[in-house]
């Protein structure tokens, strides 16, 4: 019998510049997972994995874990969940895992969220026409948004003299 194994993605090491950027981004974050007396259980790993899927960059707080055991715990989390070690200061761990790109079906339509500000029906045609913006209306009159004549209009008047 051959067993199928799920292969973990190969992690490319973080560059120092990327690590510095992630540390800066994590500065304002609050810890989303806490590990305390019972240590690293399956439910804690599942919660860390869920948080990484949603946020990419998370902080984990450790309570009551010896200094020597923290580094081993950090390495175990990263090896199990295929995430990067960003920072370890005292009782705080910062983890990062890039979100996978969402898969889109080939025939999926892309919807736009922009729409005209206002529409009106042109008489006799039955077609909708968008109303000009204030800036477009002022430009048609030869004036800027402040109501002063446009430079191009002034240049034409001066050239005609």
C-alpha cells in the first residue's frame, strides 16, 4: 500500500528588508492567540493556522513558558504550520505566512463598483446620459473651478487682439 502525503509548501527565507518591514507592520498589532499552561495543543495550532489564513501577520503571547522552551516552541509552530519566524521578543512571537492567491473560475465575471453619479434620459432617444460634473461644466464655459477664466481662453483672447 502506498500512502499519499500532503507536501508542505517550500518556504523561501525572508530577506532582512522584508523581515524589517513585517516587524514594523506587527508593531501595532495585539496578540490574537495565547499559549499558557497546557502548551501547544492541536486546538491552539488550529487557531494559529486560522488566524494566519485570515491576517497573514499575527502575534502570539506566551504565558508561563520557560525561556529555554520558547525558542523550541517557536520553531515547532513554524515547522508545523509552514510559516516564517519574524520576531521573538520576551513572551511575544510574531508569525507570518503569505495568503495563497484566491482561485477564480475561468468564466467568472468581474463586477465594477463605480457607476455614474447621476443619469438623465435624453428626450426622444430613450438612452441614459450622464450629467456633466461641475468641473466639466465650468470647463465648457471656459472657467476653472474657482470661476476664473482658463489660461487657454485668455491666451486666445490675447492672440486675437
